[in-house]
């Protein structure tokens, strides 16, 4: 700080190892020193973000199939250009509508 109140200057003391070869080194050291005292931010959560309420399809139902049934289901889904889940869902809905 200077003695004049209208001419305030900020002085930073930077500890360094060895000679300073450019003006970048003391500035980056000063920035590092200031950020060291900030609170650390929360780490980002991993995985897919949660869907909005009501956007999820619903419950998952676990069903076991024999290897032969899986082959037939895969072939039927591929023939109708659907994923296995889409094919099973549409087949179950069609059976329920009868």
C-alpha cells in the first residue's frame, strides 16, 4: 500500500524456487495461492442424470428366457426393425388388447 489513499496498489509476495524467467511465473503463482484458500467445488456425479418426474417408462420386469427363446425373440425383433425391448413391449401390449 502507498501513503496516498487515492493511489492504492496491491503488492503480492510470491515464494519461488530458482530464478524467474518470465512475468508469467509470479502471476500464476499468485493465482494458485489465491485459489488454494477457496472452498473446493463438489465433484460431479457420475452416470446418467435423473429423468424429470413422469418421463421414465416405469418399472423394470425381469424375465428369464431359454437360449432358444432368445434367438427367436432376437430374430422377430430384427425382422420388425425394433429393439428387443420394443418388440417385447409391443407384443405384450397386443396380447393384452385381445
